[in-house]
């Protein structure tokens, strides 16, 4: 065990991918189709999604939430890890990007596990609470507009069962969170979010320097 993270060079990242990534062909095709798109950087990295799917499997999740779908890559990983009667409530605002997602979900045979709700995610989460969803979800993944991370988190916390997991992406924001000259609204929102959850004694917390930073929270 080391006292600090080793630098991950491009070569080492490729090695990790070569010896550990088990990406099904349908997921590789979706990732390749997404790569040329203008917002391709919004897609989660495959190792991170594989880790997420393993967590879903380990905790025996059946009901999950995803805030931020894009072309559906992470949702497809999660759906593949869920049992046949599992369900993802997938929240996004883009009909254009999620039309790609729907096509791949259907090809993969998991579309019955994914309930896509188009519209502002805060409204969707509020509706889930009104529908009696409090404490009924096992897992959630937040990877959407950074300004609303805190609002998504509080609503998802209420929807999550005890010992349920929340993963939050992009919490290191390419290092801008420690750059005092970076004062854009997204960076400021992420700094505030990171500080807030670090002081939240309702959860167990780990921030992983994985990809663009991944925070894992477990509800006590």
C-alpha cells in the first residue's frame, strides 16, 4: 500500500484498461459513436462505469436513479448490472442525445429496465418524493449541471434507503476546484458542494481521484 496516488500516465491508463476493462461490444459501440459528438467529454469513462456497475451488483440494487443521461452509456452499464426486475429512473432534458441512448438500450435488451424522464431533474426528483419514493432507492449517480448538484443530492438523499449509495462525478473538475483564479459558476458550485458533503455526518464519504474525481457516499 502506498501513502499517495501514483501519477497515471497515458501509457499506464491504457495498461489498466487492457488488463481490467470488460466492456461488452454494445457498450464499446456506443462509446465510439459518442466520441465524435460535440459534447463527447460528458460521457463517463468506461473504467468508472464498470466500477459503478460492480457497486450496483455488490449492494444488490434494484431501484436506481441517474441524473444526467447524455447518450446513455453509464445507464447501460448500470442496467446490465441490475436484475431483470430492476429499474433505473433516468433524468435528462435532451431528446436529441437520449434518442441515441434509447436505440442502444433497445439493442442491448435492457430498455424495460430504464424509465427515461425528460425534463428538469429537480422536478422529476420532487415528483418521485410526492409519489411516495422516499427511502425506496438503492443507488444513484449524479453527472449533470454542476450548479444543481447540491439540490440533486438533497433530494436523492431523501429518496435513498439506509446504506444506499450515491456516486457524484466531476468533483475535481480537471483540477479547477483548487485553482483560485477559476471563479466560473460551475467551479464555485463544485467547491461548495464538496465542502458541504465533507461536513455531512449523515453519510460515509470517500472522494476517489478517479477520472475527473468521483465522490462515493453511503447513507447511514
